[in-house]
C-alpha cells in the first residue's frame, strides 16, 4: 500500500478531479494554473521562497501520479545568489510625479540596494561619463538620465546603460527616464549592487525632478538554495532511453509585500502541460515503450540556471535522450505553435508536421532557428536534440502582472496535448 502525502500548500490545495480520457480538458488544468498564479505563491520567485512553494506542489503531484524519481522527493538542489525585495518599496518624487511605486510607470531594477530617505535629484551631464569625473559631486544624490532624448544607437545611451550593471560613479542611485518601460527582468538581481536604480516613464513627470523619497527594503542572498523537480515514467521496452518534457516553474516573483507577477502563460501553463502529460502516460494502458522524464526547472528567468545545472549533473546519460521538448508559454495557441529549433532538427519537426497535417490538430506549426531563449538550449549545447514549443495568440502582457489565467485563451492547449501524445506514440513499437 502506498502512503499518500497531503497535497496542501499552506492553506491551499489542488482540487483532485477525476481524470477522464480527455484529461487535458478537465478542470484540473485550470486549477493548476490558478493555484500557481495565486498570491500565496508570491510569483514563484525567490522573495518569500515562492519557488519552494511551487516546487512542493509539483513534487506532491509527481508523488500522487506515482512517478519514479532519482531522489525520494524528486528534488535536485542547487544554489545561486539573488537580490530580493520583501519589505517596503515606496518611491515618490513629490508634486511633479503623478504615479506611485510598483506601477506601470515605474520599475525598481532587480539589483537595487536597500535605501531609505529623501535625496536630491540632479540631472546627468556629459562630463559624468569621463574617466576623470570627480564623483564626490554626486555623492548621496540620485542622478536622473533622460533616455528619451538619446537615440537607440547613441553611444552615450550605451554608456549610461552600462552604469546600471557595473558601477554608480559614487551616486546614491540613478533614475532612468524612458518613453515606456520594457519587461521586468530579474536577471541582473544575481549581481550585488551598492546603489539603487529606478526606471521611470516620461509621462508620469510634469516637471523637473528635484527630490526622491524612497524606502526600499532589499536583501542580497548569497547561495540561495533552490531546486529542480524531476520525475519519470519507466519505459516498457527501453527503460534507459528517454524522451524529456521540460517546463520552468519559476517566474519573476514579488516586489515588496503587494506587487507580484502571476506568470500564467509564462509558465504556469507549461507546468500544467507536463503534469497533464505525466498523468496520461502514467496510466497502465498508456505506458510508453521508452522512458519519459518530466523536468520542472527553477532559475529559467535568471539565466537558464536550472536546466544548465541539470545537464551538468544529469542522473541519466544525455546520450540516451531521444529529444528534449521544452514547453514554455503554453497559454494560447489559437494561432498555432512555434517550434524553436525546428529548422535545425528537421526530421523531428517534420514528424510533428505530418501528424498535424493528418489530424488537423492546430492551426499551424512553424519551425524557427535555434535560439538560447529557454530551457531547451543547455540540452542542445550538450549535444541533445532539443526544441522549444510556444503558443501563438493573445494573452496578457509579457512579464507583467496582467499575465493571469483570466487573460489566457488556452485556445490551442488541448490539441497540442494530443499532438505531443501522438508524437510519443509514433515511437512506440507496434
């Protein structure tokens, strides 16, 4: 008799629905996405240990599905350093500022150091970029840099951007003024910074900035421990040879106590897909001839760290991987799916295309060149066949708080599931 672990995550649990032959159509999938994107998971980042909460849920689901594991809890631990914001994140510029912190008008850059107080704001000058600049002139002040006035290829713009990543010229911090904000990136939070950087949109300012009042709680954690969650189903005939499905479960996390990124499309939907596939192939009547690994990675958003760690410390021979299929951004698909790496691994892509032509599952599948833009790439670098599949269609903004379940169509999800199942079954011995 197998002793089941409770599926509780704090005060939350995944409802256990009866799977049917159309498991991918069940309420379970939406439940997975809704749970992973809930406030209790803190955006699945590293503030408030959101990643660990998500990993626990995935591990419990692997256990419930009776997947085999290379460790008893399915965990593969590794470490990195990261900056987190777990307290105040208040920013104000006085009467000339029409918005507030943690909004579409302002971003606190991920590597920002803790700071509290009111500081004078001075505007950048050309001589600040010179090597012999006297940095004592800007000590304990914030420097505002109007990037809107600089052309994208302007040398000065590149020089100012480098200050975000390298050094502060002795300033307390920088305010970079943009026409619009780009997607938030936690990547540079892996590097400790002695200063604070803020991105601000031009339209939120009605005049010249004179002061900044800021209360930012930041904590740089050396050797933060996270983990991949790794399970597998043993093949009937070829247990040592693997198909691999991967999906990253981490996201951008939480900034302060209120503001978090749900990450429904990126990539709670991908996690739902690998759990869905694991359920299907774990049924006795669907057991594959080859083994199938289901890998949930952390660290994707900060540089593919989880997948890179896996391939360097793989519990299986990488030579025995038939193909790695990375499922990232699965929440749409009504316009079809792109296969990154399909232009390289043409035999594998053509097999998918033939199935789709016969069954008319999804609107279209499109091959693309190989790119280092998700967790397939470390496998490719180690000599594995690997492709990254993502959906085409409308959803919430990328890397934005609007990436919620309510903004997902899941328009191609069901038929992509069927396409993936047929692809695996194509390799079963008849």
